[in-house]
C-alpha cells in the first residue's frame, strides 16, 4: 500500500467528544472539542537543524508565519517580530506509520508518536473507569541526537482556534504546559521542558529573553525541550480536553469525567502519571490488530476506529446515570440509530453496556406510538411502537419521541424511518443479548419485544392473511409522505422503505431475531409468530428474482435498480448464530443476486470500488465493509482485494483526506458523512470463527486483559 | 449629521461580556459571547410584503440564501429546499435612530428596537443586583398593518456561529424561542409567536407543514408572528447569553449572574417579565443623554458607551467576592490600567464600587516591587511599588505581579509601563475618593499611598536634590530596555516614558492627587512631600517651553515632536477639585502650547480631526475626547465642532464601521483598538459644572433614581 501519508486522523480519548486531529497538510488539524470537523489550527512539531543552530524543521501542519503585532502596533514600532527560522520537512523525508492506537511520524532525527489506545469503556456503574475515561491523549517526541555535534531543541505546540478564550501557560505545580482557556491544553511533567506563548514559534524557541515567554497576547503556545549531542531522549506529553458546566440541552447532563476531574490540569496530570500503562495498552492492541490483515484492511479499520472514538461522548444525567452518545461525524446527530446498529458489532466487542445504554434510552425517551397508512390512502390502520432516527443534534437532545432529522410530508431524504429504526432496535437488542446473555435485561424488555413484533406485523399489512413479511405501510407521521430507508441519500432504489429489497431482508432478519429473543424468554407463541413472518419475507424475496437471478431493488414496483445491500441483513442471524437452514433458498437467491450484480460489473465503479446501487453514484464505505463481510463469511466469496485498494484510494484522495474517515463517496469523492464514526463495521473483518462477537471481544478487550494479567 | 446608518453597534447587558452586535451590512453581527469582534453571523429581521403574500423584506444583516441539504443529500434528492422569498429592504427605505440605550430601525411598516439601558451596576454585596445583571437585551418588533389588506408575518432570528453546539428550539414552558446550545437564545413569552429551525428562513416563514418546524439540523432559528390587516402590534423578545462553569483561569471564577440563573431560559424569562421597567429606564436615560449635545457628540458618546458595556464582565471568585473586569476590546486584555483610568470618570458616575474593586485587585495581586535604573547604567537604585499594565488576556488571569502585555528588553511597544501605571493607580484612587468620600477605604490604603509616593520619588532621582518631578529612571524589569508610556503605539514622542512631557504633566497631577489623599488622611508631611514634587514637575515643564511657546514631547532629549496630550492630565486636579492656582504658570504654559499646536495646524489632519502627535499618523479618539474636555473646560477653548464632524466620519468610514467604536485611527482608518471600550471619556462632555463626577452621577444613575421615585 503506497499512498500519500498526509491524511487527517483522529487521536481521541473515549467519551470526550474530542479529537486531536492531525495529518493533513497545513493548519488543518488541532485540538477540537465537540466539532463537526477538524479544528483548523496550526500544530507545531519540530526539531532544530543538525548543523545550523537556530534553524528548525517541522512537520507540515501549520500555517504561514504570522505576526499579529501589527494589530497592536500599527506603525510597526515593535521590536517583537523575529525572522522565520522554521522550514517544513521535505515530504520525502517524512514517514508515517498509523495503526488504531499509535500514529507515528518520523522525519530526520525526530520521531513523534501520538498514543490513544483502543480500549473498552468500563461501565461506570460497575467498575473504576477513571483511567479509561481520562479526556486526554498522549504524545511522545523522541530526538535522536546521538550523531549530532550541537545541542538541539525540539518542540510541540499549537495555536488554539477557540473564539472565546486566549492562550495561556499552565500554572499548576509540576506541570509544564500551554492551553487555551479552560478547555484544551498540552503539558508535560518533564522539568527539562519549558513553555512559552508568542505570535511566532521562533520567539519561543529562541527567546531574546526568557522572561518574555509568558506573553499572553501570543496566539500560540509551544513546549520546548533540548537534547545534548550524543543523546537520544524521549519527552512525554498529554493533550487534554475539558468541558465544564451543563453539556447538553433537552436532557441536562455533564461529562461523566467531571466525576473525577475539575479542570484540565487534573486531566493532564492523571494522563501523564499513567502514561506507561497507556502506552503498553496501545502497543499491545496495535500488535493484535495487525495480525492476519492486508495493509489495506488494516489501514481502513484503524482509521475508522479513530473516527469512531472522536465521536463518542459519555455524559452523566442529573440523577447520576451515565448516558452514552455517539455523534454522527460532521452531522453530529446523536445516537443515530442506523449507525448504532452498524457500530454494534464493534461496540459489543468493546463495551456492551454502552449498547444497552442506547437501547434503553430509545425505549425510555425516543420511542413513540403511531398508526400507519397505505400509500395514497388517507385512512390510518393500527401501527404500534417505533423508534426515532436519532436523539438530537450537536449537544441538543430532541424532545421525547422525536428525532432531529425526521420531517413530515416528504418522500425522500429527511422523511421518517419508523419501520427500519424499529428493526434496528430489535436487531441491536438481539446482538446485545447474544454477546452478554443478559437475561435480566431481556426480561425487563419482554413487553417491548412483543410491541415490536406487533408493530412490525402491522406495518406489513393489517390483515394477517395478506402479509408478505415486508414493510407495506407508511407511518402516519409522514402525513402523506412516505417512509424511507436509512440509505437516505441514495436514489429511490435504496430510498423508499415500502417493499424495499434491502429492508425486506432486514425485516426477515428482524423477525428471526425476535424469534431468538422470544425463545430466550420462553415465549414459543410469539417466537412462532415472528418466524411465520420471517418465512413470508423470505418467500416474497425469493419469488421476486428475475430470470437472470437479479432481485429488484423495490419489489413489485418496477424499480429495477440492482443493489448490493440486499445481502446486508444476512449478517444478523449469522452473528447471533441463528439457524438459517430453513431459509437456504433465500440464501441461495441472495448469493445468486450478489454474484450477478458483481460479475456483471453493474455494482462496481471504474476503479473496482463497490457501487451499492447500480443507479446511484453514491456509495457508502461502512456498508461496503459490512457487505464484504457477508459476502466472504456467509456467501463464501473470496475477498475482493482489488476493491479494497480502490476504497483506500477513496479515503486518501487529496480532496477527501482532510475529513479523516468518511462514509459517503460519490464516485470516490467524499460528499457527505465525512469525519464519520460508522466505518467500524470493518471490525468484522477481524472475525474468522462462527462467533464474531466473541472474536471482537477478544480483540477489543484482549489487550486490557493481557496487561492486567 | 448625515452619514451612513450601516455601522455595527453593541447591544449588551452589563457584566456578561456579551454583545448582540448589529448594524453593518451582511452577516457581520449577531450574538457574541466573550469575542474579540462581531460574531459574524446572519441576523434575520423582516416583514411580509404588503401586497404579495409569501414575499418578505428584511434588514440587510444576513448572508446569501444557503441550503445545507447538499451536505446530507449529495444527489439533491431532498424536497426540503424552497425558493428564496426574502429581499433586503432598499437602503433608502431604512432609517436608524441610535442612542446609548435604544437603537431603532424603521423600514416600511416595520419598526425594530433594541433596548439595552445604560444603567448602573449595583454592588452585589450591598444591593439587589439581579435585574441590572440579567444577561439579556430586549428587542421589540412592531408591525404597522393598519393600512394593510392582508395578514402579514414578521420575524426575528439568527444563524448561530458557535462551533460546539447546534441550534435548538427552547422547550421551557411559557417561552417561545430559539437558541444555540446552552449559551445564546432569543425568545418571547407572546404565545402568538411560533419558533422554527431550518436551513432557509423561508422554510420557517411558510412551512410546508407546521410539524417540520423542529428540524434540528437547521442552521438557523426564527421566531415568527402574524399581524392581521388593520392592526398594529408590537412583539417583545429577549436576547439572552449564558456561560456556565468556570469562566476564567488563573483566578477561578464564575459569572456572577450564576447566583440567580442556572440556564439561559431563566435569564430570558426574567428579562421578559421585567421588560416594561427596562424599557422605561432606557427611554429615560436616552432623553437625558440627548440634552444639550450636538448630534456628533451625542452619536460618539452613545456609541462609545455601547462598546464599553459589551466589554464588561462581572465575575464571582470562589470565596464569593465579586470581580469586575473590562476587557480591552479586540485585544481582550483584562482591566488594562490605562483604560481603567480613562474610563474612571464614566464608571464613577455609573458604579463607583467597580472602580474600587479594580483598584483593590491591583493592590492584592497586580502590584509588584522592583528597583530602577538610569538608562545605560547596569546598577540599580531603590524603586518601590508599581502596577501591571493589565490582569491577563481573554479570560486568562495572568500570574500575580505580571501583566499579559509587558515584555523585557524592549524600548517600544510591549515594554513595561511601571511608572505610568503607578500614576494611574494614584489618579484613579483620587477620583474614587472624590466621588465616594469613602474614608474607610482610603484609610485601608494609607500604606499603599505612602508606597506610591516613595516609588514615584525614587523613579525621579535617587537623590532628592536632583529630582525634577518627572520619570528619570526605568524599571529594573525592563532588563536594559526602557519604560514606555501607555501611548504605546504612537511614535517616540509619546512612547518613551523618561522625561516625557505628557507623563510629566501626569506626574504633576499624580503628586497633587497624592497631596489630596494625604490631606484626607491628615498626613501633612506626606502631603507636603508630594506637593514639593508637583512643584518640581511644574517647573521642569514650564522651563522647557521654547520661544514659540512649544513644549518638546520629550524634555531635554531633542525630541521636538509636538503633542496634544501635554494637556491631558490637567483633567485630574480639575475633576477632583484640587486648587491649582499655585500652578498658574504651568497652566499658562500648557495653554500656550496647546494654542500653538492647534493654531499652527501641526496637530490636525487634513479633515480637521485632531492629531495627537505632530510626528505620528496614529491618533486615538478616546484621548482626543479627553483633551477636548480639558481644552474646553480648563483652557477655555471653544468646542472644535469641525473636528467633531471629522471624528464622526472616522467611525462611520465603511472600512471602520464594522468594528463598532474604535480608538486608534491611522489617518482616519481604524488600525487597532477596534471594538473598544475606552471611548467613554466622551462622557465628560456631559459635565458643565465644577464637579464633573457629580454631573456624571446625576446623568448615569439619574434615570434609575427617577424611575424608582
């Protein structure tokens, strides 16, 4: 895999909705808190020249040299301005090695590592979670001056882009650091380092007078260390985030880490004090991750995990209960359910309690009852429980029973997704029970399961005899519009919910999972009802294949687009381990469909990347990853190595690389769902046994267990 | 006064470091919290067309119509986008009437008033301050549809520019509003108004379905009211600000309003509930302000008062004590002492306790002891107490004894101002005592006064016999550099502290004020010591006049620039009422100097505006206002009406008008000190008696008293 190394990647603590984003050239990364994209600030990482004292080389993550003195001193009388003395390293001098926990840059005699271990989120109601939830990432700056003849300085710093506060030098005893206001900071406990503020990094690196380092008007802060000739030294830093006060509206919360930390200084000290363990954890995880993966898949998975962590937010409600949120990348919708279900495989390996937390909040606040209608018919029919698309947007929880996204009266993007989100609750619940065996939880939701079954049946057809297993009616809330699937931005082939092939297979899976849930609850009657529906769905789908084995994207409505995600929902019974032998015909039909769309090339782009719908230029990487897993493990197809290479190139395209991991690719260009958490569907690639959730648990919680042993 | 009405002005509560800035064309104002300039967001204020239903006219404070749907829906399948239906009013249709408390816009049948009364800040340790410190401003939208034939909608809203949170609809019972995160919001309690979120204002004004108004992905929020034909109605709104958690570093504080308010909703309700009194207060103050002023002076003073309020921040320390901060406009330095002393006339009329609060914190944390040196001489001499330039920058308090600004080793901008800030403490203390007669306070600072006298003497010359009343030595902290005056960005004529003419007169005034303070404390010996120094200064200055009556800017150092601020410090003995008859020769000399520099035209720009130094193109409006007062009241010069007109044009220049009130003008262009609080020196124009502080107290606290009576 030979590609540009200059792509942004998240480096994030768990649950802080924070990201130190770095890797795209220019002032395009930095310390972002609760943002919908990179912070776009300069980051300074560099080293003094080996021969020429006072000349420096830096990684190319900063803007041109600025001198803000003229805003104060319009006649340019100031003696503060100094000559530029930092050059970016030449690109060919720079190497990068990124995995999920460690991102390492080498250039000349400089090595810079960012360390943010992939680690599970301990349930704060059960375990000591302070270490895992410290809102900081670590950095290491290593200077190899063993062959140098001069002492050489090295530096790390940033120019904060937050509008409401200035830069400062930390004054906590034992901590040497720079920060912006009370919300972000970088610090070390290494007393050989000094801190400074200025308008130009050169003023801190080579201060005319050491006394002037606390120049609080300075727009940037730097930490500077010196390494003597003949020495090689590593300096450790923590990059901390902190949000005080009420964090969200709608449901008032604060960040859960406020239980242990009252200010960013405490965060930094804790992170630095426990750095060795954190680094060991990071190294251990990255070793495990790299095993048995192609470089392409390893890159995409590591990258995706980073973007996922950057979107996580662990809050505490006023009554002390934790509240887990994953923000939807650039859109920042909260716990968007179609992401929850896709991310569940990864999250259940990592921290199953967060999945339960989201499922419970959906029942508590983001479920609703409505009726349903046939298209074009103003009379409504009994419906039942449904779930919202999301829980709000960008730190504002939506009102109970409503998402931030769904709108009435529409037939496309932004319409309701009642039917599919209902399935998503069922599917996620099934995955959770499979992973945890949490029988008490299942028992507590017995009525919810029953309500879900009833609602799904009602959305098929009011008369049992006329049911075909698919979604046949639209939610009343659409007010004459039509429900859509969660593939909202694709064309009608994946957009319309009614009689949708993708959603039909998902309905089949949801009924099977309901059967599994009711078996667990010893309710054979309900289980049977669910399986009857699964058979209906299976039959409807199987019967819709044409003579060439193609399945239409919308069954019986003349939409002949061909779609890969027909196979997507096969994943659920497989992962849960539900017997699907009675549905071998469905499996056979979907396999033939899949082969047909792939072999004919209609679901491929020119570069070999997968095209989810033959009639749309828009393709989503997270879903491609998921369907690749289904194709390989369930349909027994060989891995599409050529496609993997194309997908990597999409992410690394210079127009896309700024957004870290992105999902929606329009012929390879990231046009939406950028800076996005959903790519962790790729974690399924790490499973090779019949119990993927166990495989992922071993991988994701394994490093921790190993270290604790 | 006929000029463009499209200039930004602050509309700010007291002590919230917040501003609803409005008036410059385009998305260049909005709800700013703790910012160094306008928030740069769209504000929507408009009314439906009289004839054509569904077409609207708005004030020109928003950007082009945006549709963010494409970020979600790259294939443009969404039905959400609607046609543009808002046109800006033509400029000639719009009228504006701005005073200090009320800013009124009229266009067609729309009247929009922003109400933020000039009111004193009650001492929260003594009085009920909740009403005065509610962090909100009021707005009124009046629609005159008496001659209309159709119902007409009107609207008010904004597109928040805060990066960390989305827009939301408020869900507090009784409140109809839109906000961004937990920090800003606009709301009404008028139940005839509805709220909505969208990407386009049209989607809220003419919603396809009312159900879709809570579209939380929307980037803007609007409040919409309807007025029936034949009716004229006024709708009241509050625009609220709220900052939760720890507000500052260095000294941990929270906003003092947190005593009464836990969220912005509570702020809005309180503001709306007490709107009538607030409006009466505003109207009463504006009536008083307009009396006996030219339109030019009225405009400049009103404008300056607004910018002052936008920079004020009332905090509460951890022990419950209030802490008053005025941020320095675009620089956001905190309680910059050279601003404190200039703003003291206004502030002492308004809220004398805030002046005391700042003086006390200067003694407690921002004073220091150092030694002094003759230029070029490495040996130091006894010095004494001095005060820092400021207390930190942009919500970060600096460490004790240090400012954010002052740097060692310099000879110009950013060097130390030890001598002048020492005088500033003395002068402000004298003004405070004059205004309040607070003998207890004076007694508690007896030792500080003595230390100030000693330090001033030592900075003149170590040997009493060689003292000339001026600053002769530089602070040790300069480390070989030289102290500067607080006219830091002008040329050497006003820059260098040693033997500076401006600072010489200020030293004379400071010694006189020390005499006044010691008289009050019945310490005739110290009073005498101070007066001896005053005589020395007077003599030195008087003797330096050349044959043409000009005084050199730097005495005895060959700097022949001519400066207006030679007369500035005459203001202190005059305002305090100190007898200056013994110094009639100084007065005569300064009068002749002033006449010479003005009559010769060397201290005027081409447009008639005042040029503070004959050798600098940079002139500061706040200081011009102050010197105008001195010229008129003390030197008995006629008001320079022609100059007033030029100064107004500086502020309204299209290149400057974005920054609201600005101070530093380089040949009429605002090049620094923009969005700045210092212009309230103009308040002195409102005094016509021999006791300006009493005049200002009557004006500034008068409206309140009148209403409470």
